[in-house]
C-alpha cells in the first residue's frame, strides 16, 4: 500500500486471499504479425529470439509448467496460490477449442485461483469471449485479460508496425470489460516520434476506458529488431535515464485514474539482447527512485 498510486498487490488482494504469484505458461502460440496473417516483420521493437517458443517448456504442457512453477515458489511459501499467466506471443491466437482446453487445464489446478491471458487487441473475437465467459462460470475462477495497446495514436501504431488501430484497442477493452473480465493494458513510453503530450493523451484515452490494471514499459532497443536497425541508421529516440523516466512516470501517475492499479513500470530484457538504454537496475531499485520522486512531488 502506498499513498501515491494503487498497487497491483491491492488489486489482487481484493480478489484473492493470501499470497498470489503469477506463473508464466508458454503455449508456443504464434503471432499474426509475424506469421504473415497481418505481416511478417512483427512490431519493430519485438525480438524474434525473445519471443521464440520455448520448446523445452512447452513440452511440459500446461500442468507440467504449472507444477514446475509451483515447486519453485512453494519451497519458500507453502501457502502460496497461483495465477497462470498466458503471456508469450499472442495468448488467444490459435484454434479456439485448443486454447479453451489449455485454459481449462490451468483452471482445474486446485492451487491456481485464476488465469491471465495476454493478447493483441485484434485477437479476441466475441466468439472466444463468449467461451471465456462460460469457462469462468464453469470453473468458478477468475479470468483476466491483458492487451498490448502500446500507444493510443494511430500514427505511432503505424510507425511501429502494430497492424491494429487505437480504435481496435478501445473496442477490445470495452468488449472484454463488458463481458465481465478485469482488463489490463500495456503501454510503451518513449516510442519513436512520441512527445510527452502524446503519452499523456494516451493515458487520458486509457482513463476513459474500463481498464483495471496497467503496465508501463520504457522503450528498449533489442538486438535483432527492426528498431535496432533504424537506431543504427540514425533514428532519433528518447532513451530515458532512470531519473528522467521516473520523473515522467510521476507526471503520468498524477494523470492516471486512481482506480487503475500499477502492475509494472519497467521492462527488463535479457542483458545480452539489450542495446539501449542499459540501466542495470532491478525492479525494486527503480521503484525506490520512483517513490522518492513521488514523495518529493
Ligand atoms: S510484440 Fe507481440 S504482437 Fe508484436 S510482433 Fe511481437 S509477439 Fe507479435
């Protein structure tokens, strides 16, 4: 609990009793922005290697991945409960019957209290939403949806090759929330060409939508991406220092609807993939900088 913004832990505590930990489940799903359905190159900041299916992990299946995750945490916290997080690639991109089977398998686990599904805004049709509503009722457990929104400016979405519009994101958020799901959004701060006014306008647009949680990520230039190539060719980017980024987060937090819980402020790419900015900070270290700035503001 802190006096400056709503913590994600508060959001979870309202829904679940005791300590809850996310366990990432990889279904080795593809992405329509990579397999040619929408495009081949993917989003300009997305790294192939970072998003390669983890064959070893996938071979374990849903129950096996959950068991492995639980074994890791249960050693320290025997009473820990879990949320299965379908985060890799596009978590709703696949044959609907297969997807429902995988989600159902996670929900059947007695220590798993719910699931979180991460996806693109253009990959959650009403037919799948209806099936998720039925699955949530049947299991008696919570299903939460997270959308990669990144920006609410079409000019930016086009530049970063997202292949969806801000209107598509707004529509997906409204439909998922109307179906009864808590909705989370991911935004990237510092996208090419974006001014602070544009980022603030994105936050304003999110404020007007039925969003429960948010993740802010600083733009990172990763090896093997189109962005890395553009950067090497001289593209001018706002690459924040931790201090500048924290100051920006403070200003955006003052703007953000206070009911929206903050899930993350920073992205952490593997060091061998990261070209810039190289902060070398752990999450908790950034949080300390941010809280200090909030206290001073
Ligand atoms: S960021 Fe997501 S939507 Fe974009 S190419 Fe990568 S996996 Fe696909």
